[in-house]
């Protein structure tokens, strides 16, 4: 990390398309002024986009090629609170929970950069709890489908067998991402509360001193999880 | 898009991030709520046909765009980073195109195969 080299970069930074070509044809680093952890998180997220993209493309393929009728998600995921079943209500609530958690995460990143330790801590904790709520509702959804509706990865009583395999694969992978996110949100709310990010104290996991950029990097991951849900909600539940 | 970058990107990032007013996050947050409610309404009021597809995709793209642009700070990034993130996933469209061709063919083959099976299992003899 020689500051001379990067200092010379700063003299020629252009904006717009000229800046794009300059950055990509420059020496040593293409992402100017971006912490390496953030660039690495974005690289991971792009690769994750391909994983979920492949899942959704396969879902399209199996749904288009089956002769059996596709079960109506609107009815399968309806819930009754005493009266008539409300279509898709559980999924709607899960969507709102996840969006709320995305909002608290965005605020946590902002307050982190303001070095407001306790507001950041409470916002991160709220995000973690909302994420845990989402996973809890997913557990409820899965057990309802498995034990009451008899949905299996290889078949179900409502129609096309592929419905079950797609459901468990896609929502399972997404739920796994949420669970990992919740674990890291708890770890980072602890780190924030202990003041590790202000003192740049080395963490047990990476053994390097952290700072509030890490909250932004964690935020990228969390928003991505919400982003994936936007696509799952549209293609799997609403389509 | 103009931003001063010195050797310690982090320092600049922090100052820059502080400059984002909180208001924009609250506005986007509310918008995401409204858009989610509207995409749920598409199902609740059982809008069907092309209108359903259009509305679902429309709200989906808007929500995804807002999350990426503001919550993931994409509007404040340099183009070198923006293109690196947004261009490669466009390749997925190729996969979707291949998948839909394949699916049509499979659907056709299944139709033919299952139809033949029905004819063979029928009691009436077939002339040769």
C-alpha cells in the first residue's frame, strides 16, 4: 500500500465514461477509493447473483415444460385468522419484515459513519431480530407445507411435482443466506457495542482491525438478501 | 460522481457517507413499503393476464432498482464499479433464452410421448 502510487491516481480521476475507461486501464487497481473489503463483497454478491439467477432460470424451465397444472401460490400460502383465508398473507408479512430490516440496516450504516455507537448498535440489533423473525416465519411456512399440505421435493397433492423441488431449493437457499446474515448481524452489534470498530481492535475471526466500513459491507450483504427476496416474491409467489 | 480520492479511500468514504442526509433513506424506505403493498395488491385483487405480468415485473424492477441504487449506495459509486456489477448479470438473459427454448421442446416431447402412451394403452387395435 504505497501512498505515492495511489496519490498519483487521484490527480487524474475523471468522472463519467472517461473515468470508467481510465479506471479500468489504470495500474494496480480498478476500483478507486473503494475499500478492498467492499470490492470483495461486491464480487461475492455478483457471483451470488449468478447462483440465484441459475435457480430462477431453472425454475422457469421446469415450470414451462411441465404438463401438470402449477399449484396456485396464492391459495397454497393463504392463511386464515379465524375468518376466510387471506391469500398469500404470510408471504406479504415476510416481505414487509424484510423491507423493514433493510431500512434499519441502511440507517445503521449511516449512523456508523457518523460514529454514533449506540444508535448503530440498536439499529443492527433490530435488523438482526427482524431477520430472525423472517427465518422463524419461514420455518412456520415450511412446516405447514410439509406436515399439513404434504408438499415434498418430489411431489405434492396440488399439481406439478416441480413445485416442491423449486420451493425448497429456492426459499431454502434464501433462508440460509438470511440465517448467515443474522449471525453476522449479532456478531457486529456486539463488536459495535464493545467499541471494537472505534479502537480498530482486531477481531477473533479475521484478526484485523475493523472500522465502520465493515458495517457498510455487512449492509451490502443484507440488502442483497432483501434484493433476492424481491425477485423470489415476484417470480415464485406472484407469477 | 465527482469525488476526491486520496490514498486512504476509507477516510474519504466516511466523510462522503456522512453527507448522505437521513431523509433519503426514509423516503426510499416508505417507497419500498408502498411498492410492496402494491405488488401484494396485484395478487389480492387477482389481476390476471398480461396486466398481472406487467405489474409484477414493473414493481419488481422499481423495488430492485431503489434497493441497489440507494440502500447499496450504487448511485454514489464510480462507473468502473457500477458496470462491473450490473453488466455481467445481463448474461443471465442468455441462460433464460436457452432455458425457454429447451422448455418448449421438452413440453412438446412430453405431449407427444404421453399422447402415444395413451394410444398404445387404448383397447382398440391399431392397423399396421
